[in-house]
C-alpha cells in the first residue's frame, strides 16, 4: 500500500483538529498556519489539502481574524478511509481501475480475487480507525494486535 504525501498530511491535519477539538481551546477554529507548524507540513500545500477536506465534508472553514478550520463532525465519526477517499479517491486501484473491473485470463485469473481481498483488508483497518482514535493514541485492539507483530515492521 502506498499513501501519497497529500494523504499523510490530510490525516495529520485531521488528527491535529481532533486533538484541538477535545483540548483546552475547544470549539475555536484552528488556522492553517497553526496546523502546519504543529505537524511540520508545508503551509501552501496544507491550504490546498484543507480545501479538499472542506469540499469533501471533513472540515468546515471560516475566514477572517477569528477564522480557521474545525472538523465538520465529531472525530469519532470520521474514519481514516473517508479522509483517504476524499484526498486520493477509492482505496485500491490497479492501473487506475477498480479490481472488480479487471479482466484477467488463464493462470492470472486469481489475481483479481487477491486485489479484491487486499482492498477488503485495507478497508477493514482504515474504516475501523477514526481520526479520534489517532488523536487520542488509542487504536482499536485489532490494529494494535497487527502492529505488535514484529513481521509487520519489515
């Protein structure tokens, strides 16, 4: 699985907004500059990502001196999969196509099922984990179990 820098930055920005929503400054918009500094994200790049997240219904924005960004819904209701789809589209593609649209023949026919199973596995984890889980550092048991396996790290 390969995640783009845009997805990485979007997930980090969402986690930052989730942490802010539950922290001392709760309910106040967070500026793009604050997010960029906190997560070491290039500010101009972050602005375009936040625009995508706003258009995708993940964040709300307000202009002006009291402006900034905040999550459009409770962080517990926003899965990592949703953020990824807003930024990069569907979770698994092979040559730009959905796995069920591929046509393999002969001995390669089973590859289609492998790609579909891979997508299902990705979806299982990415829909299980919410932005709130990441911000709080309390991941679901299944995720910590998988990450605890030394083979997962190589």
